[in-house]
């Protein structure tokens, strides 16, 4: 297998360049579109619409959380079944997954179409924020059945060897969405529902572009007459549950944070928070993307018992993470006014007085967030599910919500420190997990040894490492923790 040779024999630095850069760039493409979306809404529709989009997006991501669970979980199970040569079982799970994804989109779409005003009211949205948020959300619901497919189709393409097509999905969505949104808002001068429409059309088109190769059953994965088996459905949910928990946890925090901001600062506070999320969304994917893209290489060498190569690869991952983090801190801290005005050029002085100091406070998260992201990626690659689940739950739910509850009584200014405090706590927990992993698995590694396993050992583990590789390759940055989730979890 050619990828095995790449992961086993390519020098770590060259391997890092070949594998990590495409993953980070693909993730960046998606996030550049999210940034363009924020800039276009802020520039052409103003801070009220910007606030409405900020408060509605977490609800959209909640709709996608279950789809993400199905997509990631099914892909992992399919990869294992293919490793076992159970192709009929893999095809059945593939078919069931598509049915579940479309059903999820239909049910969540119907719910949020009719109950969007009630949900936004529970979050504290009022007036134009609630009105425009409802309109924005309802446009999304019309496309959900097709858009939910996007959370699995790129994984399915990887299993079939369509790597380039899988990667191109992010670029197609980003370019098409930006062009449509600029045309709707900047050229035609249309309202907030067309911001949602441009986004939805781009994702829908990229979903259909991804599904097209499977039409006619010409790929490794084929549609078959579905046989619903509780064991298979359970496996899908078990394998996708960690990602679901991370997505759901970050959404719960975002909803609580939005509610607290509305209570203490109103529409201006929500708009300021939106600027922080959009600006952070440019940096977090670079860190997450380069670490996540190296999971197949780390997982393969771990399975091949080449621990020295694992350590060598991780050194590049962590080193790149800290470089990106420091750079992001400097840009966010020293160019905070420029970033705020980039999104809201017509923002009031009151908004600038809140958003600029908030941006400088928020900049400190970049000094710490890379540690947790890289550690979690390492734990996933080494199949340390308890550690990865622990990190995801504490990073996305327990630390942020605890910090929010403690700091909220001190007023609006204190809320901007919530992300900083939670990221510091997550970093400390990550360091503890790293020490545990190193002491348990790497203390016996001979630093002078090349770490190569014996030929006999490699042959014995070949089947297992191939299955691990296939599963690891499913953890691309665009597969789970969609771009909004990554940025908004901070």
C-alpha cells in the first residue's frame, strides 16, 4: 500500500509538509469563507444583522451535530468492515447512513422552521435581532436534508480513493458561497435571508458534487437495499459519539454565552462577540488542520510500533502549533482595531469601545489553545479515547461553562475573560495528559534508535495498521468540528 510506504519511510519533516499543509489549507479555505460571510454581513447589512447571524448560527450547528455523529461514526465502521473484506456489510452501512442523514435533516428542518421564534426568544433575542435571526434560520432549514450529507460524503470519497475530489469540496463551497453572498448583498443590496441563501446554495452544491461519483454504483461503496441492523446503528453512534459530544458541548456554551451577552450588553455585545468568533475562526483551523491531517501518519507509525517516528512527527505538529498561536496573538492584540473595523466598518463608537478591548483580551486564547488541540489530536491518533473524550468535554463544556458562571456576576467586561480562563485550564489539563501519555508509552523509547519495528512484527500488524490508517484518514479537519464549531468553541 503506497500510503503505508509514505507514512513509514518518508522523513518526518518531508512527511509533515506533504500531509499537514493540504489539510490546513483545505480547512483554511472553509474558514476564509466563514470570515468573508462575517465581513459581508457586517459591511452590507450592519451590526444588527451581524448580531442576528451570530445568535442564529449555533442553532444551525446544533442541527448538524447529529449529522456529524452519523457521518463520522458510519465512516469509521465502514473503514473497519472494508479492512475485514466485509464489503456487503460496508455497503449496507453506507446506505443506512445516507438514509439517516437525510432523515435527520428533514426532522431538524421541520422543527426549527416552526419553532425558530420560540427558541430564539428562550435565548433572550428580542426585536430586530429575533426577527432577522428567525428569517436567517428558516432559510437554512429548507436546505438541511441535503446539507446534512456534506458531513459524511467527503469521508466516503476518501474510502473510495477520491482524495482530490474530497479536498476540493471545501474550495468549491468557499468560492461559490463568497461569490453568491457578495452578489446578493453587495451588488443587489438584498437582506439577511440572502446571506443564508448564498451559504446554503454553496453547501448544497458541494454536497451534490460529492455525491455524484456514487450515482450508478461505480465506486467501492455502493447503494444497496438497506437492512437495518441495530448492531450496525449502535456502532455508528458509538464511534461518532465523541465528536457529537464536542459539537453539542460547544453549542451549549455558545447558547449560554449569547444569552449572557444579551442580558448584560444587548445587541452591541452580541455583535462584538461575533467579531471575536469570526477573527478567531481564521487561526484555530490552521492549528487544528495541521494536527488533524497528520493523524493517519501518527496512527500508522503507532500501529507499526515505530514510536520514535511518532515522537518526531509530533515535534513538528506541536512546534507549528505554538508558532501559529504566537503569531495569532500578536495580530489580534496589536491590530485589534483594524480587525473590528474590517467586520463592522460602520460600527458605532459604543460598539468599538466594547469590541476593541474585548479583542485584545480574546487574543490571549491563542497562546494556550494550540496545546489542547494538538494533544487531543495525538490522543485520537493513538486511540486513547478516554483522554480525547476527557479533553473534548472539559475544553468545550465544563471549563467554559464553569468560567461563565463564575465570571458573569462581575459584569460584561468579565465575560470577555471566559474563553481565556477556560483555555488556560484546558492547557493545564492537556499538559497533564501529555505527561501521562509519555510516561506510559514513550519512556522506554531509545532516543538513538531509529524505532523501526522488525519485519515479522510489521507483517503481523499489517492488517491492523491498515484498518487503523483507514479509520484515521476519516478525521480530516473538514469532517468533524465544522469550521463554525472549531472557532465558536473557544
